[in-house]
C-alpha cells in the first residue's frame, strides 16, 4: 500500500512503541498531529499547520471567530480547491492571504464590499494587483460555496492592464562567456546545460536526477502545471551529464549535499553569473526563453516549441515563433541566406 508522504511531517515511536507524528518547519515550533495520516482529523491539523494557524481543536483556536476573514481563510486552506493547487502556487496564495489576515482578519467576510477590495488593490503595482485580485476571487468563491456570503464582489472588478516584462533571452556571446568560464564537469555548467537544453523552470530542473532518464530521454512532471513531458536528451546535454559526478538523487545539490530549494538555486545561479562577468539581465529563467527562441529560429513550429517547454497555450509561445518568422521573412525578401540562429540547437558547444 502506498505511503502518504507530506512535507514537514516527522514520525517517531515513543518509549511505549506508539507512533507519534508532528509538523516541524525550520524556524518554527513542533506541532503535534493527531490521528492517522490521511484521516480528516490529521489532514485538518496538517493544513492548519501549513497555514501557520492553530489546529481546529488546539489551544487558541477559539480566537478564530466564525464568519470572519480569519475563519474563511483557515477554511479555504483546508478546502479541496486550495489543496489541488501546485505547492508553489499555494505559497503565493498564502503570501496574499496572510497579509489579509493581518489587516482585516477580524472583519466579517459577509461585509467585505467591492469598494474595500478596490481600495486595497489601488496602491499595488499592476502585476501585484492582478495577483491579489486572483487570490481574493478564489477566497470569495469559497466563501460563497460555504454559505458565508451570497455573492463574490471581486468577480466584477476588472484586472488592471500592464505590460508583462519578458525575461532576457541570452545572446550567443553571453552563452559562450558562461561556458568559457565554467568548464564541462563543473556544477555551474551542469545547471546551465539542464536549464538551456530542457527549457524547464528552475523548480523542475533542481528535481531532475539520474532516475528520470530512460533510453536517452528525460521524463519530467512539471511542478507548476502537472504536465508530464518526455524530452529527448540533446547530445550537448548528455556530454555534460556524463562528465559531471553525481552521487545523489538530484543532479544539482547545494554545498551541504542536499537538493536546492528554488530561491536558493536562483541566488546561487546569480552568483555564478556574476563571477562570469555576465549582466544582471542574465538569469536562470531567461534560459527557458532562450531555448524557445532557439527552436523558433531553427524553424520549429509553435506546437513544437509548446511541446518542449510544456506551455499550456499557443498564445504563450507564439511571440517566439512570430519574431523568428518576421526575421526569416525579412531576410528572404532581400535574397539573404538565413543567419546562424542566436544559438542553434543543433550546434556543438564546447
């Protein structure tokens, strides 16, 4: 029978041989978890601990008054809708919801009017405002479903427009500069190759390991979307993997030998780029965009680019193929041969 594995849950047997389970996150106190893993009692206490609030039957739980924003947020954390979100999305939602708890936690959720929501969103930058609105809508949808209120006023608020900032796609010179500074066999070069040749997000790259490779292909389940991808391993990537020692379940590990967290990996990659003399615009996520541009410049279709990156819609990848098509058509119009792509996927890298 499959064993339920939950983050931050630790188990031991006491001196009487009875199993004890508790929730322990670094920097916080240990929280006992009652019942058997998977039971309603256990999961309610676990979700409450994740949310940073008291379990329903714990000391101080009575301070969460029924009908308040506090109570609605605690209930939302325990809902199926919230639990089905990706872990990274849950963290982003909690960031917004905990701000709301601190600001208006004692306010009755039934009295939350549209004008108050607009007032709270107005000082935020457009991108942050859109993110907050998305979370508030989800919370109030839950409140309506649970009968805490009869409508969702956030649904009628129009998201603010903003121009999304695209990540910098590395140039051929920047790629060559990084590769010249970090030879094949080094950890930075392996991280770089995994990002560039798989076109995956940092959260997926830091979880990759030898067990994900079978018959010359790498099997990936994207953390953000849940999409399952099977990608052929480029010869350039295989050469780097073969030359780099790996004694762990993940290809990339921190100095402690443990797997990276997403934020720690981003800081480490920034340090590697700085040491190589690269500008601040060069970052890990930019290599995902670089890979998409390379495919598009090599005449890959939008569907092919989407399949590699695991994007959910053509609209997300058409900007890459549109730019490549414009460049190709412009050069053909004056009878010029196509230039070497920014960094051709079929080119050999040293």
